[in-house]
C-alpha cells in the first residue's frame, strides 16, 4: 500500500508537492481509509469487464483503486488545478482517461458512445455534499446509460434516499430515487476517514438502476409535482398541500374524491403514502 494516496502520508506529500489548498467551493475532502476504499469497490461490484465513470477524482485516491479493478476508468474532474496532479498520480495506469469538466454539463450518453461502445457505465464517486442531489437526480432523470451509482454522500442524505413511508427521513428525494433505482446503504463512514475532516458523517450508498420503474403512471411529471406539493409543508394534510400548491391547478374537491376512492382518510398526509399510492393518486387526479 506504500504508493497509494489512501495512505495519509502520501496524500500530504502530493498536496505539498503541488501546493494544493483544499477548495471549499468544490467540496474537496480526500478519503484516507483503506477499509472504506475496499468497501466501495466491493459494493460497486467492479470487475475488469466494467467501464467506470468516476465523478470528482480529486488527486486520484479512489481512481487508483478503480484502475486496478475495472477494465477502463473515465474520470471527470471540475478543478483544472488537479489535472496535472492526476497525470502524476495515475501515471502507472494505462486504462484511465481524465476529462476536465463539470459532470452536470457532460452528455453521459455521448461519453458512453465515445469511451464505452455505447454500453452503460458503473458510476463511482466521492461526491461534494453541496451538489449531491443535482448530480444523482440529473443522471437518473435523464436516463443516462448507467447500471448503478455507488457514491459517498452525507449520511443524512443517504438515509433519506432509502427511507420508507412514515419516517422523518421519508420525502420527495426518497420517492424520486426509489422510482428510478433500488437503494442500498452499504456503510457509514466517520469524519476521521477524510482529509480534511468534514463536519458531518458520511455514508456509502449504491443505487441499482431499474430497467423499468417499479410503478406505472400515466403522467410522471404530474406525479412528481404532486409529490413535491405533498412534502413542501409536510405537516399539512394532503388535501391542503395539493390544492394550495401553485405549481398545480387541482381543486380541493378533486383531491377529496380521489382519496375517498383510494380508501384514504381526508386527514392523511403525504408522508404515509407509498410510491404506488402516489402513482394511483396522480392517475386519478390527471383524469
């Protein structure tokens, strides 16, 4: 393990060599725990047939492990100051391509055509916490060619992604993620596994993308607008949340009628409805 950046001593040497200062605007926290790194590789189920899309390789800590386990690695790094560093730290590997760019502006389908013969990627990332949700939902909602996402995120966000109805963590993010994928929380990761230490706990979560969503709905946009309305003020009843939501033009009487047909109380709140029930409610209100 002497040459790996997961070793804190080697990380410090690279940071000093290139006079790197942690960029708070990019949410840079470098992983320095070998056991967590192994857990990520195992959870992502990476083998030499895979092409891995890594988001935010940083100085190449995880990239080194990915190169040793995957057939090909495509790493997208937004910070152009880190490109010469990556050229150095990944010089031993001939199966990696580094792209300097913003993943939110990349056409992942085009990347797949160019670097992976049009086949789906496995996404692996230690994501900046401030932009976790836009990145994940961008990939899922745009139907990017991706089999799975194995990501390090803020622990609280991971818990929300896999939460079920009735709990405090359950919300619009839970339903959106679970419409597109099956989440599995693989490991909790304490702050001392990073340099510098973040102020919050982290978690590794895998999202296995569905070939087809687990529910059928006539109007997906309407369903997610209803979900958004239901959790904007989660203590309100579903009837008030939906009828008062400016993004929808649905009368209170319509919501009352639809809930009655579904044998749900007029006092029910959105936080207890399943994804299947939201799909059914959407179809009834869409008529």
